[in-house]
């Protein structure tokens, strides 16, 4: 349990720092592209970032460094997902919202409202409740039908949701953040049930649909998260990600994989889980109108939310 807690906290630190660095790179790319091509540069007909603008954001040094931290966080998070109940490991990892909020003050010049700080405080308290209530993790086995359903649902959500976000344009930041969280949540579930890991069996690993659900969830989640960082509040997008990343794997772990709380402390686990989700929504709601995307930060240049 202790090793799982340490790796989950380390993964959270990597993800939180990576998100802010990616936001810095995305917004610098947006400002440069808008300055070079006008207010509509890098946007689709619906006002969202184009694929080309997102690709340009992804090659800035800040974004690359943030992505490296994401990969490190992924490795640590994968270990935590196999050592802890999913409702605990994913919620601790999703506490990167706190790190994101604090670093965004320094690197993005964002000022947090008192209600945002209060929501972050509630989130930290919820994590303590979860850690106290968590019992032993469940199993790693799930029926093969479940593996196929995980791949299908993950693909439909990220492909269909990605198209929806592009049509929503500048209004799709929170939806994009939620979709990225669902993708990363599916990744956590896939890591937990992945065949061919213990003992190692390359054939079983490559033939497992959960492996491809991990790839779709990770790559697709990273893409829509990049879009969310381009067009909306970094804290709001990350808070929406928290909801998707905790609710899905937490429910799956309890309902299908045998995750449980300590005897007599189920109510504490439920309370902690609900508080974590509500506080994350609070950060998204209270911060969405004060520190949005590029145009919110650079009104004097009359920029649109270009990629």
C-alpha cells in the first residue's frame, strides 16, 4: 500500500507540472500564430483550434517537456493502478489539480479566487478521507468481453467527443477536459486488467484489447487535453479531467474488479470520493470566467482562441 501511495503522489506531481508546461507552450504558440496570421489563424470554422495549430503547439519546448513528465507520470500511475484500489490511485493522481493551480499562478500569471482555494482545500481533505478508508485492492482479471467493451467505449468517446469539441469551438474547453479525463481513466482501467503482465507473456499482451484501449485512451486523451489547454482555463480543464479520471475507474474498480474500503469505513470512502468530484467541479466552475484561454489573457491584441 505504501509504495502505491508514493507512486501515485509522484505521478500526480508529474502530471500537474506537465499540464502547466503544456499550457504555457500551447498559449505561446497561439499568440505567435495569431500575431503572424491574424485573429482567425489556426482556427476551424467553428472557432476551435485546427489540427495544424494543435500540432504546432505540441512542438514547443515547454509542451515537449510537459509531455515527457506526462510519460513519467504514466509509468508511475500504471504502477499505482496495480497496487492500489482504482478509486484511491486515480483520485490521488487527479490531485495534480492542486499542483496545476499553484504553478499556474507563477507560470501563467493566474490569480485564484477564494472559492477556488476553498475547493482545492476540500479536494485535499477528500483525499485524506479516501486514503484512510481504502482497503485492499481487488483483482486484475476481467472477462475478455469486458476488455473489448473497454476498447469500443474508449474509441467512441474520444473519436466522437473529439469531433464534437472541434464543432463547439471556444465553448468546448470543459467538455474536452472531461473527455481527456475519461480517456486517462480508461487507460488506468486497461492497465489494471491487462493480460500478459504477471507473468510476462508477449503473445497475451499483444492480443489483449485492453492494450489498445490504453493506447487510444492515452493518445486520444492527450490530444483533447491539448485542445482544452488551448481554448480554456488550465485549472478548469484540469478540474474537468479530474472528474473523468476518477469517476469511471473508481466505479469500474468497485463494481467489477472487487475494490473495497476497510470494514465499517465504506461511508467514509463514498464521502471522500463525492467530495473530490464536487470540489473539482467547483474549481472548474469558479475559475472559468476569470482565467480562460489565450484571448482572456491577451485582450489588448484582440486574439481569438486560435491554436
